[in-house]
């Protein structure tokens, strides 16, 4: 199967898992999105980063709702929440960067 088709297949599969919404499927989706990013053509990476960002956001929401007493929650309970929030923001920023073709359009700025 050509790499482009395999990347599309992985993207579609990961999106399906993400839409399921249960925590185990979200983790599976996250891994498959990363696999897809490794082989996807440049023009598709914005979509993959966007969906990966949303998976992290869903995980942030799920883990946040598990905490019943924010004042009494320890670092072990808070750390995954913060990590997923940070990962969501980073992936969504990368999505915008990919959609705007920042690396191509502003290559001379990065070189400076």
C-alpha cells in the first residue's frame, strides 16, 4: 500500500477511535495519530495535528472530571491533567502552523 494511502488509513482509524471517546480508545488514537504523522504528506499534517490536539483535550476533560476535590488532589492526580492540556495546546498550535504552511512561507525567518 502506498505511504499516502497508509497515512490516510491510519488518520481515519485514529479519528474513529477518538470519536468513540472512551479513555482506552483515546490512548489508541493518540498512538495512531503519531504513526500517521511520521508518513503523512505535508498537506495532511494540519488535520492530523488538529485531531491529535483534540484527543489530548478530551483526555484533559476526562482526567479533570475524575478529581472530586481539587484542593486535596495530589501532584500525581494533577500532573496528567496539566500534561494533556499542554499537549493539546501544542498540537493545536502545530496544526495552525501546518495549515498556514509556516515552515515553507517563513523559512527565511527561521534561518535568521
